[in-house]
């Protein structure tokens, strides 16, 4: 049985168009009433005079033996059809000119683009939770199926450009949010490339910063320290499909208990330790979840968790009070996308089931029921290249994951173009199919 909320979502994209059509029909009706009331006094004499003039012209042009009445009828019909066609051409040209003036990218395929936008607007409500490269990669695939996407991103990054901006101006680390904004951009164009550009070489204090991080920082300053507004404006600049929100607007850090019992604070320090992580926590632990994230989870049809660094991109979101509880209570399909390769300092030699175990051990609630696992092993040459970085193929021990009570969706989801990553199109198609 289709839920009422899903039915309303299906009708929502056409609500504005339906209103416009209704206003047009009312206007046409009012016009016809006015025409009927004034027909005898104004329109009829005008039309009769026009008909007499036209009849005289036709009589002079036609030969004497021609049937004047029949010729007049035929000419009238031809004029009606020609007039209607010219009105149609003029209205279409004016409409296209207005659209192309507002958006120069619409030089062709206006109708196709409109239909496509309507299809995306009727797509499922998707929440994607994570951070880092994994989440942004997945979003590139999900945006082909829906524009109702909310990416909930971790804000614990304390390294590189994000860490510098966080310490210098007090902004929430924008790096992972920037990547997700770029991934959801309506088209990968010059603006997106500029947004992702990172200053390299001798650029003084700009070295290492990305333009997108600096733009978000500038919008943060312009909005008087309102990070929420800064992200929203950046999304409008890139014309993203969906929205990107932080899991919390509070400044938080990660604290980990390592395999040796040592405690480390800060994402960079934890990853650089080279030790396995036993447990991970937020500092401070009692922070408020971003309201937009909770609301999106409650309304979701599909919740995607990962892929990404299990301890520094995925788990931190669920350590924010309220996030895990909302996911647990959701009626959405909840799926975890397991990584393809292990990550040094986070998931050394982890199998698929160990990724699942790590999340379950650090999160108080069961937050997914489905585990999507890549079962295709990359080429030997690729594996050898990663072996030098102490990264290995995640063994797809699907039977063990099933024994843990999860539904397993296994398949070929790998892409070896430059790096071994998930193929965003194949993964997104499989995830969206779970909702149908």
C-alpha cells in the first residue's frame, strides 16, 4: 500500500504547474463571459465590417463564375488555421527566449530537461550518511535517480585546509561538505571545477586551501557566522540536486581508544597512530544533532550509510545524540555500503563482516538491515599497486554477514578507472531498486 506521504511527493512537482493551468482556465472562462456579454455591441459590428471588406476583396480577385460564398468559407478556415499556427510559433519562441535568457544552458532540449527535472523531483527521498571521498562518489550516482537527496556529513575533520580554517576562523570543517556539494551539482562544469580547485605550489597562506573551502568560509563570514546559511548559499551557487547538511553544528573532535589502550584525540592523530581502533567517541559527547538531518531521516524512503572510512567518516555521525535513534525508528530501507579496499590506520585487513562489526560495536542501535558488498576482485596489477600502501581488497565474507542477521546484496560494484572505488552508477541503481 502506497503511503500518503509518498503519494503527496509524487504530486508535489506538478503542484505549481497545476495551479498555473487552473488560473489560465479561469482567465479563459472570464474572457469568454466578457466576450459573450459584449459580443453584440462591440465584437459583432467589428467582425461584420471586417467580413464585408474581405468579401469585396475576394469578389474582385475571383473570376465571375466562381462560387463566392464557398470561396469565402474556405478562405476563412485557412486564415483560422494560419492564425492559430502563428500564435503557437510566437508563444513558443517567446517562451524559449525567456528560458534561455534566464538560463543560457537551455539552448536545446527544453522539453526534455523539463521532463527530466519532473522525474527527479518524483524520485525517492534519499538520505546518505557519511563523509570523505566515499560519500561524494555515491552521491554522483544517486543524483541520477532523485533530486530529493539529503547528504548528512560528519564534521570531525581536523587536517589540511578544513582544519586550518576551523582553528583560524572558528568555522565548522567544510572539506567533506564541499566534496558533497560538488558531487550533487546539477552538471560537472567550470564552476564545479573551480569549486574543487586546490592551490598548489608557492601561494603563501593560500597554499593547500581549496577554492570551495574558502568560498564557504567567505559565505560564513558574509552570513554573520551562520554556517547553515553559508552551505545553503553554496548549494544555490552550484545548483545542486538535493541538499548537504552537517550532522551537528557544534565543534566536535574524535577521541579513540587504540588497540594498545592508548587514547588519542583528533582525527589526524588517530589515523596516524598506525594502530587498530577499539572504540571511538565524540568530544564533547553531548551535542545537539542538526534539526534538518533528523527531519530528513524521518521522511526518508531510503537511508544509505557509507561507503567511507568506517571510524572517521561513518561512525562519528551516529555518535551525535539523536542520529542513530532517528535511523533506528525510520521506516525507510536502511543499507550500508561496505568499502571495496581496506584503509591503513582504520580498517587494516578488515573483511566485510568486520566492517559491519566495527559499526555495531560503536553505535548503540542497529542502524541498517541491508549490506551491499562488492564481490568482484580488482585486477592483480591494481591490487599490487595498493599493496605498497598497505591497503587490501575487502574479502566479501557474505555468509558471515548473513549469519549476523543482515540481508546481503552482493554484486560487481567496483570501478578501477584511476583508483579502486565503487562505481557510483551501479551502486546507486542497486540501492534505489531496493525501494521499488
